[in-house]
C-alpha cells in the first residue's frame, strides 16, 4: 500500500542498546506485538539521553513530550530474541528533536523494524516549550545524520 | 516540526469502544505513555473485527500482520480517564487495509490523539497474503471514509 | 499443589470497576497473560482511592508502596472480555492496608481470579511510613470485610 | 503486616538472565511498577525452559498454565537498571512445578524482590494436565532447592 524502502543496516545507526525480549511481548500470533516496538524506541532513546547526562527522569527541569511517532515493520521478532536498538537524530529544532530507531534481531545485519519519534522539550512545571541548551545541541549532533 | 492539522471530531469516526485506562498506563510524567495509544488502536480495530464476525483470534484461517503504524498526539490523557476509541477505514487494498483510530478522552469532542495502522491479511499457516473476501469488503465498506 | 478454595462470588466484593481487556493482554496461548491480572488490581484499587478523594496521583503528599502481592487463577479470561474488578479491604494497619480484588469475566457470578496487594503509605518526599489519617480509616472501613 | 524475611543472595538462585528495564516500566512514582516484576518472572523461567529445550512456545505439545503467583518487594528498581533474574525450582509435582525467582538490581548482592509461580502443564489441545516426562524431571532437578 506504500512504497517499501529496503530496511537499513546497523551502520546507519549509533549507540546500540541490547534489550531482552519478554514472554509477554509475544502476542496470540507468536510474535512480538506491534505495540512493543514503541516501548523499545523510548527505552533506547531515553536510555541514551540518561547515559549522556542530558535527561534526569525524576528531577530534570525539562521533560520530553512525544508529539508524533511511527514505525515500519519488515520482519517478525519474537521472545526470546535479544533486540539491538540503534538510534540516530534526524532533525534538531529549537525545542524539538526527531529521533529514529532501528531494531535489529539477534545477530542480523538488517533492521526488522524502523521507527521514529518527535520529542518537544518542555518545562516540567509549566509544560511550555523550552529551547534546547548548547550542551543538548552539541551532544545530539554527535548522532545526527549527515546527508 | 511538521504542519499540525487540527484534531478531528467524534463525527469523523465510527464504532466507538470505551476503554478504561489503567494505573500502569501513566508513566513517570503522570500521563498516558505514548506507547499505550497503540495498544488502544489494536483493541478498537480488532474488537470491531471480532464483533463483526470477521476475525477469530484463536482459530481463524487468516491473521492480520501489521506493516506500518503511526500516531499524532494532541493532548494528554491519563488514568483514570475513560478513552473512547473510534475507528474508520481509509483504504482497502487487495489483501491490506488502512485503519484510522481517534482517541477521545471522557466527554471531549476533539481527539486527544489520532493514529493509523495498516494490516496485511495472510494465511495463518503459510503467512502469505490472502485476498480479502467479499464478506470482509462489504463489512469494511460500512466504515470507509467517503471523500 | 496447594489446597484450592472455591472462587468467591460477586457479593464478596464491593465497588466494581468494568475494565475492557486489550488485544495485547492475550499471550501466545490465546488467553489473558497472568501478569495482566496485577495491572487490573492496581487499576481497581487506585481508581477507587482516587474516586473516594483519598489518592491524588500527581500531587498527593503520600503515596502507596506495594510490599507484597499475590494471585490465584481459577479460569481463563481473554480479549475481548470485559472484566469486572471488585475490591475489599482485608486488614488496616497503622500505615498499611491489605486490599483484595476479585476479577469477574463478563456476566459470570464466580471470580476467574482473586488476588491481593499490601500497600504501605509513605511520605512522597522522605518515603518514610506515614500513619493513615482518620479520613482514610473511615473510608477504608466502608469496604472492610466483617468476620 | 507480615514477618519480613531478609532478601536472599545471588547464590540462592541459578541460571541468571539479564533483562534491560524499559522506560515504560517506571510508573508515576518514578520506579518500576509492581506489575512488571511478574513479567520478568515469566521471562526468566520460560527463557530457561526454552534454552533447556523443554518448552517450544509455538509448537510444543504441552503448555504451562499459571495457577498461582506471588511476590515480595524489598527495594525499588527503576529504568535504566539492568535486572538479573535468577531462578530455582522449589517443588516438582506430577504435572506441576513451583518456580521461584529473585530479581537483583545491577551489581547488587541481595534481591530487590522475590517471587514465585506455579505452572501446571497441560496438553495444548485438551488443556488437561499431563504428567511431566523424565526429561523434564531430570532437567528441573538441576535447579531444585536442596534442603
């Protein structure tokens, strides 16, 4: 129903996080339910933001609100696979960032699914957009796609 | 970062299913996590397919594989809200269908989020695409968008 | 492996909350995964606490930490069932409460599963136990088991 | 409200599986929601059964139905922790097994939570209990508690 691009390779992504699938991830059809992929996207991106010192989930002064997400599914994954989630930054706005995530099953070279989400960063209290700091920009640029 | 259309009204969707939010749907920021929306999409569409007699989750001869999904988030929802999920069909292919879902919070008239997913129907055993039957087409057309 | 009591009736519980099952609740065996039951327990009890004006998830000065939970499973439930979760209070300590929850499938009279959890109420900031107020005690007693 | 045993050490469990926590595991209080622990129990035990060649989730002739579960929570865990789930067998019946699972946070020596679940093995089609084979017994005994 839409043109299907070939799935990307591992070299198209950075900062891989291995994530153990869980028994519950499998649905009645015996494969990872399409919803679970989004849970892995959040985990990979926020995990990287935490480890880079940018995000403090409990106490940081700004938080990322998700305004748009999407995913294309190329191949089944299933428990007990280990999923390697690679990330990259596709666009940096004044207070928003588009992250892209590729999910690679076990040792496979091509992504089984690829998705994105757009974060708008807002003040934790007022929930108003907040410009990204220079530290954020500099760190995000280390995984920005060069075209 | 992208043009934002205004959220749709209830009259743009059909076949509403009320879904009680759960305590766990709220994430650390105190609102429904962006992943949960997709769980509601599946629930609304598959619930309708089951009640229409088209889908038999345990024993049907064909199953719906999800090949693409997406969501735009307009406003927060949170436990203990009741979400009214309305659905519509945007496109019917030979073996695939694009479903769209609007999520309406409690009594609100405008959607808090709108999303879609594309199902390709395949044979349960061979996992090869299978043309939609006349019964499927006729039923899906009852909720097809007219443009 | 343990003595099995017969499942309770609806009249053994109070304050029922109807909860729509979700597509994802079904696991590879085509029934509601055993983990989901606990999500419904939290939802029923915290939903009642919120509606009774006792719990304010985002801003209350004390929060409930779960120290023990358990569940016995008597019969399968599955999407698209609606689960009616009834609750009761089994014991009120100085800062802790034992809640019990029965899950009733659609119109069934006997529980498909019964479980419990023990909340210790603590100060949101210090996370030290905090004695229950008179308002809490009086409200909890309205659903306390009389023996 | 109940006598609290001290949490066990890693040496009390076997066959550890590292499981990456997910962003969604954190609830509104900023720690792993009590429901998630059960998802890790299933993952650890079924993962071991699969790797030991005993369980074939999609095609095996018997499946494990969960009849009772429970958990005691000693300390908070939270994203982005890695949880090391250790398992042991506490009792082997004719067609049932009691598994126990300890969850250890990152490098910690004592469990943050300990739980159990009882599986009754049944025929996939008839759902009637099925005696454990000698191969099952022999393998389960390798992780049986000796007292």
